[in-house]
C-alpha cells in the first residue's frame, strides 16, 4: 500500500528519487522485479485538466485494464475509460539508482519543475507540483471538511460501507 507524503528534487533531466517505501511496493507489484532489479510501473496522466500524475504498480495497472475490458464493448463508459486510463498512460521503470525519469511532456503537463510532491493513495501514488497540490487540497478537501463541522470524524465515512 502506498501511504504517506514525500517531496523530492527533480533534476534538469526529469530524474526524481522515488520514496524507498514506494519502491518496495513497486517491486512487490511487478513479478519480474526480482530478476531485473528495476520494477515496472505505469504513469496515468489522464485528461488535459488532470493536475497530477497517477502511478500504478505493473500488476495493479494490468488488473485495472482487465476491469475496463470487462465493460460492455462500444459503451460510452468503456470508451471514456480506454481514452483516459489506457490511452493516456506511459509504462516506465525505476532506474538503477531508484529514480523515476519523468519525460518533459509529463513534467510540462503538470507544471513540474524543481520539486515533486509524492502522495500515497493506497493502491496508487500521485505526483504533483507541490504548490498545486496544496491549492487543490485547500480548495477541495478543506472546504468540504469545513462544511462537516468541528467534531467530524473522517472514519465515520466508513459506516456507509456497512449497509
């Protein structure tokens, strides 16, 4: 599971260290990683308005692609998922120094320069330009939390799963 948050420098060639605990998850999510020492992953960059890169382990991305393949052929939902998840994705691998090399086009898409924010999201992690992440969190999460009241417990949302 990808959890926690990290910020790392991005060099001029787009190389950025991957958090050590994230690398271990990537290794576990790639059956060939033990042989190659370079776990594979898939970066989904999605639609034009998407402000972050979403990173899947190799196995989790394959499972997601299989779920999309189970959707009715020709359906609008399947076409959208294929476009945003399968078409707007880039397979890559960890380099020999434990880094990810982000191509210029992906860095440009999210405005990444200087530093990258890594946010664990459970089965995936996201890469953001740090100030964009902060602004997004403030505008979405903080506003929603303010509406819930001072004594709101986020774990109460899990109660919806019981019924």
